[in-house]
């Protein structure tokens, strides 16, 4: 697994400054949780890391490779870092198995049999072995998100990004998705998770970052941030979230 | 339609314990139970004349035929004359269909290109300084191309076909007065060309609407797993677009078929010209002429649109497209002016 | 630029808030000017460019200018016809569209027949046959030929009105059906009667949703009016055809010039109508639920 380092990331959308100089470190095999109010730029930060959004200034390093190097193919970068979205973004016109196989066959150019084996393996790993021929719209939210996780894992990434993976789920489904994510963390995956699930952050995260107004306001271990926050904005946010 | 026993939410308990389907099972799913997928769906009255079931459709057709015979018997028009002259119309009808279909197919080819250009307007890119030179210079050819495509579509959609026809007709007649090719003279080819230009413009807008309606989240998903832009387009955007534009393009064919009647003003002997010249004027039976024309047009247009609506409703991929095809037209398709129920 | 002017708010004692830019200055800097200004600048620029092309000899400018007046006569007739057709079409279309959403089978059936028929038939056939058959039926009556001719002209317009009403009925129906059933539930829950809730809850929302599609249908129907020349109307196409019949004896490609000018005039009408519809859309706009326009 790899470490990710972000230095001085800045991004504007028109006149709106979304990221105002972000520095972040995710150690190899560690889980980083990013918490903060809506609109603070957390999603944009994650999307910059796998180059879905091109930052205006700053550098991102995966191990020793600078991802913002213009000579680097973004497709290659995205194959090294997997991403799971809040709205799942599964391919609605393909079955679950084909969803997982698609990128293997076309982005990584793996032949059909091997791709199928990997797909089956990953889908079994997330607990959906019996849903392989179903279409995404026939599955519940939690099942769809687990397919999305399997799809990202099938690419054998060096790190995984999760953008509010459980925010669109009903309470029953949240648990099943968090369980999968917890297992992933135990297996030693480098993860950056934007989430509102404080219970998950407390249990699984190695470090937590409080993000507001386009910058990192506070950083520390889960107990430091949740129980003994220094910054008053962090405290105010925690009071609202944790009851 | 019984619900698929595997569908619906089952919470987290369904994973490791349940029996696995054989992995090599056939890929065909039975048509899904659509009502389960649309919570809070709007009321849809059971419309006997819409195609919710073949039974209602059969009743509708029977009523129409009965009405036709009834009016004939009542003396509004002469049934025997109509039945006698019906075969005469087949030739002109064929000509109309030829014009319509060939221009439609050829137009589709051009429209795909135009639609793709129109679907991606060039925009200012603030992160340009971080990209390669080749990407940064692309605006040089992208702006004029987009301008041309937009201008073409605006001109074709903003002016009446009659005007377009006369422009093309006079241009060709004065430049190549004695042109003849494959049995058609200059007037016929002028009409063909004008119809071609017209339908290309309209189809381009439908295709653009379809391209822009594809859920942007799926494109994100494809990018996130490392597919290149070409692959994303070919595997994700294109299949979904083709499904989304099936009904609008059918409506465009029907619209083309009706527009082809205007070709009669430059002397092309198609269906409307036949009914007007031969029957209404020469035989002095305008009512019968109109009924004949109605028969041809209703049979072709209504059948086609019903069949396509039926096909679209029953063979859809679950979750793709809007719940009520005639109603929930996506924003982009609406801008294109071609909703699914509109021809 | 502000040097020498008294501080904002003191210029007119009646201004409600200090700091608010007053009167004439506000008029000059009003944001809404810019699209109007650009539009006018673009049109004037375009016309000047075309005139310059004419001066350079690309086409005969004098001939083109000669055509303007006759075509303008047709333009005013077109405006008149368009106004009638759009009003008739919308009124009838609304009624039929609504009828198709009721629970009475007979209304829905009749509505469907109307819509299917008028959407399947080509407008030129409708116009010509309406005038022809109408004229023949009226021969027996005691109207003089001039009156009969007049009536047949308006029969053609009537039938075009029906044609566009059929399309608008579909649009209205789609708009009504797109209002979620929950809205009716909610108004039931607070005790508003079904009929009243139709008027105050469903129809406003349905109308707002159908406006873009209606605007599109209006522009389509304007283009259909070009076919009215076949029964004798002298609107834009009619005037253009008259001009064309002497044009090519004078100047071979003159007919092209005439028809380009006719196209431009149709553009103007379409632009006026679609702009008005967009203005109405703005009136009904709900923040957060806007439809983008290309």
C-alpha cells in the first residue's frame, strides 16, 4: 500500500475559492477520516487526489510520484487510486458483474476469463456473490454501494478514496457498507474517507482531520479531535454532530 | 408482471448464507416490475388509446375501422371508390417513404457528428496552464467547429422547411438545370437534398439531448476506474444515449414523413400530390381524396408511434430513462425540443 | 468617478436605504441592459455586414432592398395569422390536454382521437383539404364568392390551429402528469377540495413545467404558417413567391436573395415569440427549479 501526500492544494471554481491551501498526509496502510460542515470542500479535495478535478495549484504525491505532472496519464493515476462515490455511480445499463469487469477489460486490458474471475472474487469479498446477474436498479442502496466498492477494489488500487459513502443510504444499509470498509482497513488498505459517521471514525480511523472553509483546521487522533478539540469551530461542529 | 423474487431491498442478511446462482447462468432477465422501482410515481390514468395493453389497442383499431365504414355507409363519401383507388396510392406512398427513409438514414450519419460537437461546447479552462500544449491549443479548432454546428442547427430549426426547400431548389435549378441521376431529375434531387439538410439538423439536436442526458455520475464512475475518455464514450455514454434517443428519433422519422409532403410544391409526385391532383382535382372527389390520404398517414404514423412506445416501455433496462417516457423528458431532450411524445 | 457626487442616499431624500444607487445612475448600470445591448449590437452589426457584402458585389444590393417592402406586407399578415393560431392552439390544446388526464373514459377517448389524428396528418394536407372541402360545401349556400373565399382562407387557419392544439394538448398533459401525486395528497390533507386543488396546486406547477416545450411548439407552428400560401394567403412565403415569379427574369439568383430575406423575417417572428415565452417563464420562475437554456 502507498502513502499519499498533499501539499498546498488550491482550487477555485470561478470566483469561489473552494480549496485554500491544503496540506495532508496519509501514511501507508493508514485510514484518514475527513470531517467537516457541508460545502467546506471535502469532496473537491478527494476529487483532486484522483484527478477527477484538476487543482489550480499544489502538488499531490503517491509514494514518490507527483500526480500533477502533466505528462502523467490521468487514467493511470485513477487505476492506482480507487474511488467510491456518495451516489454509487454504477453503470445502470450493465449487470453487477459486468459493472465490475468493465474497467478491468477495457482500462487494464485483461482478458475476459481473468476479468470474470477477479469480478467474482471481489463480489464475493463484499458479500454479493448471489447478485451477479442483477441490474443495479434492482438492488438496495447498501448492495449498490458494495458493488461500487467491489468495482473499485477490482482494479487492485494502492489507495482508496471514499466520498461520503453512506450519506445516501438508509440506516440498515449503512451498517453493511461500514462493515466492508472496516474489513478493508484491517487488511491494510490506505484509505481517505469523508464521512459523517463519527462512530466509524472513532473505531477505524488512525487520524482524523477537521476540514472547514477550504482548509485543514485541526488534525489529530480520533480521541484528540472528538473529545478534546482545541479549535472552537471544531468544538461547535462536534457539539452539533455528536449528541 | 410478478416481481422478480431477487429484487427489492433485503437488508444486510442476504450475503454469504443464500444459495449462489450458477455464475454461467443466462444473462437475460425477465422484464422487471416497473412499479416497484418508482416510489411516489404520479397517477397515470389507464388510457384506452395509449398502448398499455394490446387489448385496448385492438378495441381502438376496431372502433376506427367501424367508424370508417359507418361514415361511408352514411353517404359522406363513397366507400367503393376509396377501396378501388387505394392501390393507386401505393406508388406515390413508396416514393414518400423512399424520400423519408433515405434522408433519415443519411441524415443520422451527419447528425451524430453534429450532435457530438454540440454536446461539448468549448469552455474556458482555468487549469489550462497545467495541461499539455496539444490540449491547450485545441480551442483553435473547437470554437469554429462548434460555431458552425450551432449555426447550422439554428438555421435549420429556425426557418420553415418551405423556405429551405426553395433556397435549395433555386440554387440547384439555376446551377444544374438538366441534372439527372438514377432516374430522378434536378427537382427531385433538390428536394432530396433539402430534406436531408433539414432532418440532419433536427436529428443532431435529438442526439445532443441524448448525449447530455447521460447521468454525469456514471461518467465520473468510469473515469474513477481509469477508463480513458474514448472508452468512457464508447462503453458508457453511447449505449445509454442510443437507448435514450430511440423514441425521439422515431418521432423525427414521423415528422420527416410529414414534411416530405411539402416536396409536392416543386413537382415531386408523392402521396399528398397524388391525392390532391389525381383525386381531388381530376376526379373531383375531394372528400374521398382526404379519406384516402388519412388512411395512409394514420396507418403509418399511428402504428409506428404506438409500436415504438410499447417497445420502449417494455424492453427498457431497469432504472434507465424516465418512468413515463412521454412525461419526464430530461432537461436536455426538452431543450432539443424533442420530447418523447412529440412529433 | 464618484468624486464630486454627494454620498449615496443623500441625493434623493425619499430613497429607502443609504448606499443604494439612485435614479438615473441605476438606469445606466442596470444588469438587464447587457443582453439587449448585445442583441441590438449583433443585429445591427450583422445587417451592416450584409450591406457591405452587397456593396462589394457578392449580390445585387439594390435588388435585395427592393424586395423588402413587399415582403414586409407579408410579414404583417404573418403576424396576424400567428397570433390567431397560437391563441386558438393554446386554448383548445389546454382543454384537450386536461381532458386527457381526467378519469372519464369518454373524455380521454375523444381527446386521444383528436390528438392522434391531428398529429399524424401533415399540415399542408390539412390546410388544402379544409379549404377545398369547405369551399365546395359552401357553394350551395347563398354567400357570394368573395365571402366564400374569405371563409376558406380562415378555415385553413382554423385547421392549423387544431394541428398545433393537438401538440400542445400532449405537452399540457405531460405537464399535468408530471406534478407528483404527493402534491394532491398534501392539498387533500389540508382540506382543499379536489377541483380547487387542481387550479391552485396542480395547474400552476404544470404550467411552469410545460413552458419550455410550449415555446418550442409555438416556434414550430410559426413555421407551419408558411404553408398557408397554398390556399391564397399572402403572408411571407406568399409574398416571396409572388416576387420570385418576376425575379428571375431580372436577375438569375434573385430568387435566392428573396428567400433568404424571407428566412430572416421568419427568424424575427420566431425570435419575438420565443423571447416572450422566456419572459413568461421568468415570471413563473421558482428559485432552485430552473431549466437551463442553450
